[in-house]
């Protein structure tokens, strides 16, 4: 009896359990599902999903990823017509879903014979069949499956329906059995009167398996040289530090040209010295233009995406087969994600979207400050000055201030050549008291040269006593070596900042001084053009007769001739060296600045001629001062023994010895 009761209890419990499973399966639920749809339960809610999007089984074979190669197509967005309002024209390629080239509608390439719209971005040819395109998707990786697919080699599908300012590309990756596994949709969009290119990449998991993925996206590439002499192209990455400040790191294109120094991927990473700093954006720049790529965060209050990091910089040298750089070398960078978790199809987080914004335009601080997004992201860090001998916190504020003043002056005097000359004269006048004090001190020290040489000869074996006697001589005569050098240190940052501001100012690009001469202040004046030839040993390529550097060399020679030289009268060897320097310095500067931008040469020439005039005035002042002092001489009498007695000058500082 007990056995029958136990068996009945077991059967009753089993029936109840099976009934519960049937009810829980949703067999008796009332819903709006039709035969052509399948219902998936999500968090207690019913969600309809099309049946053709839901795989029937989860037996996916991810031992290999495949994709169908579509026809190679080119799409065009924007225009090079200035009246259209677009900042540039984009040519997009379906290969890699990338930017083939970007052509400016605002600037030309400064070709004196046949000016054409400036190409901002262009392909990099790595080899006969290998081309690098801006914003191309690199490798797509299923991390947990250990599979990788080169999306940059794939011709993406281009839907027939395309909008005017929007381009759409699609790609579907299949497993080893041909089942659709991953769908990618990539869009590019632009707007009139906007320097931004918006790029959106959507990744959708089409399988019933959760996946761990990661991808790379190519940064902008193919930016051309703008410097008339040197290659000023850089790769820059910006980071947000724990203090809330933005700092940048730079890789110089000319340094990357030396493969011996950069043969390790670790050397090419755009990493910040502080590992906790958050990556914000990376850019390629030349003298005047920048292409800045920023991964737009999901949170509007954030400035960066924590799952995007910069990949290694990449350097391409087309002249490497010739074993000689040809000047067309280029560089770029990649961005890469961390691990992306993709849930099975139809479930929340089975689709992930990444937004990128590419700024393509001039390096203009005023423009960056007007745009709140650019200002918060610190795009002004893309502007690099030449004041390498001075720290950034000194050179940057001075150079930016000078650029702002010059732009303000241009509003009253619409000629940047005249603005440069006037600005240089104003700076000379402002620094005249300092310069005058320095020149007077140097002239007085020059006259003390014979006495100083005599002391050095007398105490040649006792350097301590020699130095003490020389300093005592300077105290007695009221002069100081420091007083002659200090003004130079005060003036140097100002002149270097002015030099840097003129060199990097985009406002000077294409700006003319005269209609027949110096028609572009950002290029050599090129009064007469001829076939190019190279100066032996110096490797300088000459293709024009530039008058401005010759005038500059003449001005420097006059300045050297008027410059006070110490100890020249007492030491023939020093006098000979000074004479050689008087000749060599103008020649060296002529060679160095022959192909420099005419705006820069105009600044140096204006400063030099102003300096010559200033020295004439200072020398006149010194002669008048000496004439006044000569009046105080006591005439020779029998009581003085025929000797004159000169008034003792007031010491520069009191004797503390």
C-alpha cells in the first residue's frame, strides 16, 4: 500500500512539473504574433522580431569569417564651388567605406602657373595594390573566436538610395557555413558651412551567440606639405589629465623619416606619460591645416570615449626603394576599440553604434574658441609654434597674443605686409629703452677692453684675482656685463614669439603685399622664376630669383657693421674673427632664409632696418653723452703737472667689497 501511495505521489508531482513547463513556454499566451513572426520574451515583455532576422539554430561555425565583395563604387559629397557653402568636396570609396580624397573649396594649392583647389586628404600608396584611405575600417576581430577580417580590403555594398549630404555603406560577415553573422552599416554626412565630417558605424550581431568583438578605424591621411622649406607635418594626440587640463603629445614627420629610431611599434604609439590620462582626439597637421579625429562619447557631458584608444602611428616612405627620402613621405594613425560585448540577435545590446567626428580645416585659434565643442576639446593644441628653445607656457601666450593683435590691426589696415612692418616698428619703439641701455653698456665695456686685457695679462696665473680685478674695474667705471646681457634675454621671447606668429598665421596664406611683388606672404617672393637647379653640398633647390632675402642680407651686413664689438681694438685675433663674422653672418642668413616665406623675411628685414636706424640714434646719443662728459675735464696747468683730471663716473652699483 505504501508503495502504491509513493508511486501515485511521484506521478502526480511529475504531471504538475510538466504542466508548469508547458505553461511557462508561452503555449497558451494570447499575443498578436502571426505565422510569419516569432516572439522573443525580453524582461517579461513581448517583442516582435521579423522571422528572417532570427536564425533557426545557433550552430555557427566561427572558424572563418567571410564576406561578399561588391562592386567598387565612388560617392561624392559636398562641392568645391565657393558659392555652394560647402567647405570641401569628399570622394568616398566603397573599398573600406573610406574617404578617398577631400578637396577644399576655400583654398588653392598656390601653384603660380595653374592654381587648383587644395587637396586636404589623399590616398597613401603603400604598394602597387595596397592603398591606405582616410577613415577606412581596418581589421574587425571576434576576440573570443580568435578570428579577424580585413574590412579595409572589402568593397562594401552601396545601397541605391542615397541622400544629398549622406553616404551609406553596408557589409555583412558570414561564418564558415555562409550564415549571416555580423552586419555593419557605416555612414558619412556633411553640412554646408561646417568643417566637420560625421561618421557613424553600427555593428549588429545576427547570430544567436553572444560575441566579443573589436575593430580599428584608420585616421585621416595624405595631408600635403605646406612649409616652403621644411616638412612641418605632425601627428598629435590630446589627453585629459586628472587635473582637468588638456595636454598633447607629438610625433614629428621629419623624425619619423628616420626608420632606425622608429623600428619598434612601442615608439610609434601616441601615448601620454601619465597612464591615467584619458585619450580625447588625434590629428595629422601641416603648417596651416589639421584633420582632427574625435570619437564622440555617448554621454553629452563627457569629452571622450573610454573604450577608444589611439593605435600606433604609421609611416609610409615611397622613396625607401631608392634609399633616399623624396619629401613626399606621409604618416597617419589608427584608432582602436576595447572589447565590445554583443548580445545575441534581438536582445538589448546586440547592436552597438560608434560616432566619430572629423574636423577638416585651418588651424585657427579664433575659430576653435568660437565653437564650444572645439574649445572644450582643446583643438588649439593642434597649433604648434617654432619656439623650440622656449617652453610652451611662454611662447604660446605671446604668439597667440601677437596673432590676435595683428588680426585686429588688419581690420584698420587691410594689408598684412604693412601690418607686419608697422607692428615691428611699434615693438622696436616699445623695447627701445631696454635696447638703448644694453647698447650703451656694451659700448662702455668696449672702451674698457684694453684695461681688461691688461689685467688678464697681469694676473694670468691667478684666475680668482684676475676675475676680482676685472669686476672691480667694471664697478669703478659704472658698467656691468649683466646689464648688457639682461635686455637681450628680455627681448628674445618677444622676437621669437613674433617670428612664430608670422610663420604659423593662416591669415598670411595667399595674402599679397604688392600686386607685382610679394603676392603671397606665406611663400618666397619669387620675382623671377626659372628651371630648378640644386646647389651642390647644401642640397638647396632653387627655382626662382628672390629679391627679399638679398635685401635682408644687406640690412644684416649694415647692422653687423654698426654693432659694437668688445675687445676688438686690443686683440688683433678677436678683431679678425669679428670681421669674418661680419661677412659670414649675412651670407649664412641669406642661404638659410632664401626660400623662407616672404612674410617672415619681411619681418626680419623690417626688424633689421629698424635696428640699424635705432643703432644710429643710440650712437648719436653716446657721442653727445661723451661730449658732455668731456666738458667736465680739468685743463692742464703747472699745478696739475700737465695732467687732466676726469670726473669719476657714478658707479652702476655700490662696491660691497
